[in-house]
C-alpha cells in the first residue's frame, strides 16, 4: 500500500463561534431544527454570556454593530421631522424606499432566520411590483395585505437603525439586544424616546427583535413571556409577505415607525396577540384613531380582551 503520510493534511476541528458558551452537549443549539427548542437553548446561552460579561466587564461595547454612519445618520433629528420623511414606504407612496443593506450571505440567512434566504432581494422585487400596481391604479387586496407586512419589516429595520443596530444584528438568531451589552453604543438622547430601553430590557437578555416596537409596555410583555412566546408565529404574522397564506393578524404602520401614533393593530392581531397589547394605551388609542379616519367603527377593547 502506498505511503500517503506525506500527502496527509490534518484538519483541526474547532468550535464554531456560536458554540463559545456551550458547556454541555445538551446546550448545543447548532443543528437543532425545531425553532422553538433552538430559541430556548439560545436564550439559555445568552443569559450565561450576559452574566459572564456582567461579572468581568472586560468586554468593550460592540459598536461595530452600527452599520457605519449610513444608517444612523438617517435618523438624525427624527423627532423634529414633522413630515415623517424617513418612512418613505408608507408616508410617500410615489418613491421607492432604499433597499435594506445587509452583508450576511444567503447561507447565513438560511441558517439564522425563519425568513427566506433572499428576503431582502424579495423585498426589493415586491416593492417594485407594488409601486407598479399603485401607478397603474390596480392594487389587489392580497397585495395590500402583503404590503402591510413589508411595512412592518421595514419599520423594524428603521427602528433598529435608530437605536444603533445594523441589519445583520437584527437578522442573526443568536444575537443579544444591544441593551444587554456593557456600555451604550449610542447616547440615549439620540434614540427616539419611544424606543429608549426599559429597566427590564436592560436586565433580561433577549433578542434585539423585541426592541423594535415603540411601546415600552409591549416590549416588556414580550420579554416577560420568555419561552412561552412563539416568536416564529409572531414574526410570521407581522412580516411574512412572501407567504401566500392569508392572515389578517398583523400590525399596520402609517408613518415614521418610532412614533407610536403611526401604528395600528388589526382586529385579528388584537384577538390573537391581545395579551401583549394590555397595558399599552398608546396603540389602543392610535388603532381607533386610524379606524375613525377610514370611517370604521372603533374596536371595543374590553370585548376583545374578554374583560366585562
């Protein structure tokens, strides 16, 4: 038999970065297909990392999560901008919004999110099609439902940018909220008041996705729910514009996404996710204000929440 030793290369096997906090095999979430179980393991590891960082405080603020100056500059003077110009996708229907800048590869998206790997390219294609339908004056009901989800997804990114996060930071499954990291990357004064963190957001490790809603009590409700929150189902209802299944359980965004008055909950969303709306008078008031503008009857919240 030929001597192959001279041609043999030893491949050193090391841990993936995502496995850095794994101490036992049962904590290893890589390769776990079930999203709920994977999220549970990720939360456990995130809490471990959070405690470790708190103890040795040697980790510097991860300001690299800010997507350069481009995204953060877009939110300067946000509360003085009376025409809500940043949310061009909802405030101005005659201008195509800028594409979301995300450096993650399709392979990384495929492994980290519940969305299609090419979700940002799909957003661009959909928005172009929606613009064409708008110009021709023939938007279909199905298109409008999908558009509402695109608007929520874009609103999520815009609010993330306003807090100093990049698209990559929001997209990856194993990321911690920037409010769980030592030291702020942005001064709180530069964050819209509706998005500034609550004490619970600072104390409890969680995914940055839960930070994007401009309703402090709603964010706390999501965080308190912990593993009982089916975040896969929630994300689907709010943002899955690529899915052909029709669901009215979503939110609507009518202007600058950091302004609570620009958000509306559909009746279906309120019935399905009403627990997370409780204690959030801003969205309850805003919802009925938008319904009145359309000539629709306001929702009776006591009836929807089952309070008599």
